[in-house]
C-alpha cells in the first residue's frame, strides 16, 4: 500500500481486495445517481491532487488503472508503472519521457500535438476525459 486517506488508496504490486473491480468494469452498463457520480469524481480528484503534491504524474489516467470497491465505493489507483516524476516546484516532466498509455486519455501535449511541457495539467485533462 503506497498511501491512504478517507475514500481513496494508492496501491502497487497487489490487488486491494476481493470484489474490487476496475472503474471501467464498474461503470459498464450502469446508471448512477448524481450523488454516486459526484462522490467518485471527488475521490478521483483528491487522489490526483495527492499524487501531484508528491510531484508524481499518473500519465495515463484511464479507467483500467483505477479500481473501485463497489460496496464501500472506495477508489484505488493501481499499476503505477506508468507514473513519472515531475520536477520539484513546477511539476514539468523532462521532454525525454516518451508518450505511453491509452491514446484517448492522453493530453495533446503528451502525443506531440501541442508544443508545451507535460505537467499536472496533462493528468487533469485525462481526468476530465474520464469523467
């Protein structure tokens, strides 16, 4: 377990528990109340904020890297293999970092469509697409 707080956890190397499913599986073919959507969106946003405070970029914010316990609605992030470290202070990522991940969730600057540095805003783009 890499960290925890009310409503979210970061894990690496092991699954958080029986019954936990990827966000993609949890969302598939279901309708959710506005309350459930907002709770999940807030949990994901807080989780991303915690990563960014540690100068980490998730880089590939897609529903197969996010996990949910359907009973508790606790949100987890897994598969941190794609994470990259930003520079302390400004969060920018070295230009040598190669784009990787699910194209649909990558910000334009991650795939070379914009000539700007990748930083925390790139993860926010992916979060926006996800939501």
